[in-house]
C-alpha cells in the first residue's frame, strides 16, 4: 500500500494539512479521506515514497549481528 499526504479545506472553511492516509491507489486514499472529512475540498495531494519498511522487532541473532558489525 502507498501512503498519501493531503491538505483539505473543510466545509466550514478550515484548512487541515498533513493528513496521511494509506491506500491501494490515490482514489482509494481519497475515498477514505472523504469518509473522515465529508464535503471537503482537496487543496493538495501528494504520494509519499516509502523507501524501506522499518523492522518493528529484532531477535537475538539480529542484535548479535549488529554488535559484531560495529566491533
């Protein structure tokens, strides 16, 4: 899934920036955005390039490998 960054103007006229939403494509992300901000106007949208996923947990082998590499 890609990540998209939006700036919208709400129906009350407030500007909301840096709304980040995951979606299969931009259309999917916009659909999700419009569920949260009904009747909003999209002022700006941009796809965020995610270069590398961050590993959430490490096992003992990963830790030992890091120690050996930096010794």
